[in-house]
């Protein structure tokens, strides 16, 4: 959530930067600023009345002590009238603040000045490419055929048990999943991340804190009877650990990682681009999260970008890194890098990670602060990244490493899988 002071002092800049995300903020920002003027005026009037009421209360006590009962009663009546007025002003203030908040939660984060202009994924900027694209022999298969051939992932059984988008991993397919999870977690802890095992259900406050609610409410699975949400990413519970917390400056950056199942309804996703593992409703992911000092958050973002690139290199996957344009960015992000691996059998790039800096947008919702050197509290910056999401990694590994003898396992994973071929 954007900070009111910043909006009030930089209204035109806010509107212009929101336009980079193709969000027309003219009316909503004007409304927020106008409501803020009403709020401040009401608060000033309320403070003055409360101060006057306090002065009268002292005077009433002194008059009673002096035996001036009639004068005391007059002032007491005046004090009662002030209290009634203050109650009305408090209610007016509450209504204005709620109206203002309902507008603020509709406003996305401001994109960084580094964000490229553009509307669609075609406008994203490729900033790095690694590895040669694999050249497979004729007759190679997409992963959804390979998984059936080697009996390692059963999509139809998942439909029987739950529905489309909930595959069942079997045999070496299940072991490959477990191997990748452990591989990603071991690499994260070696890089200084503290492993967290969070709940996969969160409350409304947690969904709001990281920006999923109300923006992505329709994409989240909701357990209505308990008013809880299945998490779309471990970012949500891990970041919310620090909701309403003041951390110490010397603790920054705080680095956490966690493996969870993730759940996304992905409403409206149909067609060939969602076949097999390309888009699921339940999937495994290891997430990295950092809480950083505002002066270092973009340096931290680059460190996280390099870290994810290192994982893909170890897995021997050709990949590219894209800086997302304004029109392709998420609601809460200030700057996002996407990582895509090349799927040889499908002959296309598959997104496997997003690494984002949210600056103070999430922190303002979370009330996540730290004490600066001057002793004053200020909002920290939050960052997160997939390191990595498994489904499309598995798809690329299966497709890119298929041979006439089976599917080769990258050397970095063999000690985790216990086998070097799926056959």
C-alpha cells in the first residue's frame, strides 16, 4: 500500500508512474488526497475539542473544590456538550479513514524508474541469456508423453482424485520432486537463508499484508467455513512473520527460505499452453524472502537474481532473464525479473521464477519497520523470489535430457535422486 504522505506530496509523480503500469490513477489519487484533507481537518478539529474538554475537566474539579458549585455545573454541561461533539467527530473520522483505505488498497505499487515501458510480455526486456538451446533428435516427445511412457507422473489419476491440475507423482517422478526440493533448500541454506516450514493456510490479514487480498482474491482457494486461504506461494506466510514487528537495523538483511505446496485457481486458463506441468492448481516451490534496508534493496535484488541464475546453471538448463515491463508486472511489485528456461520438445520458453522488489509497499500494509540510526522507525523493504518452482523445471529437465536410453539426470541432482537415468 502506498504511503499517504508520499501521495500527498508527490501527487503528479504518483499518477505518472502508475501510468507505466497502465493504471489510470487520476481519479482515485485525487479522491485519496481530497479525503486526506478532510481527515486531517477533522483530526485537527477533534484534537482541539479534546484538548478544550481536558482543560474544562480540570477547571470543573477546581471549582468544586472551591465550593463554586453553580459555576462548576455550567462548565460541566459545556464539557458534556464537547464530549458529544467529539464522539460525532470520531465517527466521522472513522468513516473517512475507512473510505480512504478502501481506495488505497485498489492502487498498485509504483514501478521503479528502471522498469521498461510496455503493455504485454512481448515488451519485456531480455537482460541475460545463458546456455545453448538443445537440439533434440527427431521423434522427441513433450513431457506429458514422457511422464506416461516412464510412468512417473499420472495426470489422469490426479483428475480422478481431485480434478485437472492436480497430478500424482509416482516412483522416480516422486523421487525427482523430492530431490529438487532438497537441492533447492540445501543451496538456499548454504547461501545464508534460514529455512522456515510455514502453514499452507493463512488468514485474511496475511493475504492482505503481502498484497494478495483483495487484488488476487479470485485466484486463491478459500476455505469459507474457517475464512482461511490456501497459499499461492510461501512468500505470504514467511513475509507475514514480520507483520507488526520492529526489527533491529543490525538484523538486516533478514534472509528466509521455505518449501511449501502452493495453490492457485488459475481461473480462465485453458488450451495447449497449460498442458501437462505447464500450469497447475497445486505445485511445489521453494521460495526465498528477504527483508532489507531501503538503501540496499536493489543491491539485494541483484544478489537474488544471481542466486537464481546459479541454480539454473547447476541444473544445466538454458535460460534467459527478463526485466518485466510496466504492463506485465504484478500489483505489488516495484521491479521484477522473470527467469525462463527453454523447453526443447515444446520449442518455447517457460517461466520458472520471478524475483521482485516490493520496496515499502508490503511493509506499509504489514507495518514492518526497523529503527534507523537516528532512533526513528521507518519501513523496511521486502523482496522475494522463486528458487525454484518445480513443475516447469521438471518439464524442461525431462524434455531437454531425453535420450534413446532414457532421461538423463543432471550431475548436480544425482546425489539427491540416487539414480542418473529415468528408464
